[in-house]
C-alpha cells in the first residue's frame, strides 16, 4: 500500500505544478478549483487503467514518445500564455468559464506517465481498483492544494500570472523530457 501511495505522489507532482499555475486564474473561485482538480484526478486515475488494459503490447512504442508528447503540449501552452501576457492578450487562465480544452490538454499532458505505470501494474499483480483510486485521490488533493497555493501567489504577481504560469508549464515540460531522456 505504501508503494502505491509513493507512486501516486510521484505521478501527481506534474499536476500539482500545473495547478499552482492555474491557481492565480481562478482565485476565490473554489468550485472552479474543485472542477479542475477533479479533471486532473480523473485523468490520473483513467490513464493507468488504459495502460493496464494495453499491457505490454504497445509499451515500448508509448514509452518511447510519451515524454515528447507531454513536453510539446506543455511547452506550446506555456509559450501561448507567455505570448499572450507579453502582448496584453487575454490570459488563457483569466476567463470567467473554465476552458475545458485547455484543462483537458493539461490533464492529459501531466498524466501520460500514468499510462506507462498502468502497463507496469499489469505485470505487478497489484489490485488495479485500489491503485487507481489512490492515484486519483492523491492527484485531486494535491491539485486542490496547488490551486490554493497559486491563489496565494497571485497576490504577489498579479500582472504577470500568464508569464509566470507559462514559464512554470514550460519548466514542467522540460523536466518531463529530461527525466525520460537522461535518467
């Protein structure tokens, strides 16, 4: 059980970082933070199931490109945020309604590793329902915490949330890429 918890925390770290970036956008909008966190937790719980079902069939192919997909998605969204902030365009995160495509893109990008973990779970013989429940709950809770932390940071950096959020997303993308290429 402790191993599952550590896996869940490790998988949730990218979602936590992105949640901090999102926090400034949805300040004082608790329900939006809960919805975003639920989407992140849902993706983190669903991806291992998909990986578990796929098993070893496509493992070598997916593990060869997963980090590139996550990198490009996060980097592109980060660049778009920075560009919008520097050109005084509407901040991606400063919208009245949650941009579902943006949130699902971020949730997907931060949960690709969970797909690979799901493939491993198929060979470890651990209970899949318990594993995905822990992964989903931990990601949800850390995302709520990240959004809360982001709302507090917003007060310090009010005018540059797009710039800072974009940089954070790009750093997470680079981290994912370098972790897979060099470690």
